[in-house]
């Protein structure tokens, strides 16, 4: 990657995505997540990185899409994403969002709770539309990951407890509704998971759930498959993950003598994280009594994950990748906030003003969680495919920053 050229062309900070890596990830899933006993489906969790160019790429591969807001859904609509391939998630979807999803004939609404189901039933009656749903279940499986990213513990805001009163009331509503059809169950147990055992537990529980129905339903296992941010992370290759889930499911179906209509997974991070890098320019170096800072021209506004989750990243000084790393540096952003640090204590060569710094594995939840704090401008996004670069999101301008202010 010619970072210098990209800087001259697009400026920094800059999000750079290697499209070939994303394609490879998609293909790994597609080639291995299949069974001859049930249908399979790969649903990209677009919260990880949802821009038009990304959705167009997914369309080329025929993936399905998970959206969680009107904004994500509208982006899909704008690129002509097939609405039937969309799963609409969310713990508190508004009436406006649900109406929009129904009128656009979104494939599946993943219903989070009883209140939502009742509202959906009313809306469906009013609009005289049939709606296909999954129910999001809290299966009580806890995946060991950062506490902010865990979703399926007993007090989670997501989903209904699989054996609770609310769940049974939902089944009653469904029995009496000519408009709403249950197509399956969904569970998402967390993110950046390196262990497949929690998924095995989920499979066992969900197969038990669908056993009670007189027709084959679907099971959506959510996403969460871990990626490598630093050398300390050892993700399970996606082909192994895929085969494991399929085999576990096949064995469990046999074991419990159950038929499954479709098995889905919802990877977000694992498709885009390692494909993305962020390019910065070092504006200055500061030595305090105990710390050496390298100041970059972005920071928590383009990557909030270190501040929010204590997430770790790896970095290099462009052109000095193979030089002796004799400095312990802290990479700090430019926000008026001490917590605006991208990497704490990383071994790097000596840097000078004007050097370029690249951080790796920033493709997931970087751009999508970016902010205008301190009125920083959102960086541009570039896709690089077979060495050709293409601008897919323009850098925000000052006027765009103020566009909505009256
Ligand atoms: N499906 C559902 C219902 C989800 O809630 C999520 C992520 C996914 C799929 C995709 O998970 P993934 O494969 O990307 O791990 N902002 C946090 C991550 C929050 C994940 C929320 N849900 C971060 O930056 O680490």
C-alpha cells in the first residue's frame, strides 16, 4: 500500500479498506457455512461499517444484511439492497421505523420483546400486511469478552428470556395474529469471542426451542467471531468457525431429532475489521518526565474503541516498519481530553513531525462509531482493490459540519 500517495491524494486522517481482504473473508464464510440438511445464510451486521460502497460489495456476493436503525435501513434502500434479505434488529424500534420496514417489505423483523410484538401486530392489522419475524431470545449464555460487549446475561436489555412468562405471552399473541408469522429464533451472545463453546451451548438450547413447533423454523446465531487487533489475539479462522457451527448443528438436530429450516450467522467485525487501517500524520512529539507522546491528527473521533472498551491496536510508522523499535510511545489524538489515546505504550522507532502513522485492524466500529466531538471533521474513506484506490466517502467539509445548525 502506498500510504504517501494516499495521503497526498486524500489527506489524513484517512480510513483505508483493502477490498480484497473483505472479499476473501466473505468467501471463507460462503464456502464453508453450508449444509445439505438445511438452508444457510450469512447476514452481514452492518453496524460494524455501513456505507453505500460496502453494501454494494455485499450485494455482489449475495449476502443478507442486519440493520438496527432507520438510517442503516435507508442506506440499504438507497443502494437498492434487496429488502427481502434484510433483518431488522433493535431493542426499541420506533413506530416510525417499524412502519417504514413494513411498507418497504423488509424480509424479517427480529422482535425483541412483547411490547414490540403487540405494536407490530397492530401496525400489521392497520396496514393489512403480512410480516415475518424472528424472536430474539436471551438464552442465558455468557461469552467472556469485554463487559460492554456482552449481551446475553440475565439482565441484558436485549431479547426475552427463553423460558420466561414474556416469551409465553408472545407465543399467545402469535397464535392469535393472522398477520405475523414466526420464522425462527435469534440469539447474539456477544462480540470479539475466541471460544466456540458458548455457541455450542446456544445451539443446544435453540434446537430445544424449535422442537416445540410443528414446522421447521430457522435459527440465527448472531455474530461475534473474534479478530486479531494485536499479536495477543488468536482468532479462529472463519472456515473453521463455519464448519464447526454447521457440524455442531447437524449433530444436535440428529441428537434431538429435530428439523431445521435455515441456519444463519451475523458476522460484522470479522468481515471488515482486519481489512481496515487508519492513516494519520504525526503533528508533534512530546516528552514528559515519564511518557513519550506521538501526536496524531485524529484520535477518539475516528476510533473511540480504545477509550470506550480499552481496545488495543497495533501501529507502525510508515517507511520505518523495519527500523529498530527503541521508543515506548503513547499515540494521542487531538481532542481536549486526556483519554483521547489510541495506543498506550507501544514500541516504535523514533518519529518526527510529518511522519505517517498507520493503525491496523480498524475496519470495524471505527468509521461507524466516529463522532464530531470538538467539531472534528469525519475523515474520508478509500477502498483499495487490486492496488487501485477509490474514494467512497468524501472527507466532511466545514460547511457540512454546520449544515443543520440554524
Ligand atoms: N448481530 C447482532 C444482533 C449484534 O448485536 C451484533 C453486534 C452483531 C450481530 C455483530 O457482531 P460482530 O460480529 O461485529 O462482533 N461497538 C462494539 C461492538 C458492539 C457489537 C454490537 N452488536 C465494538 O466496537 O467492539
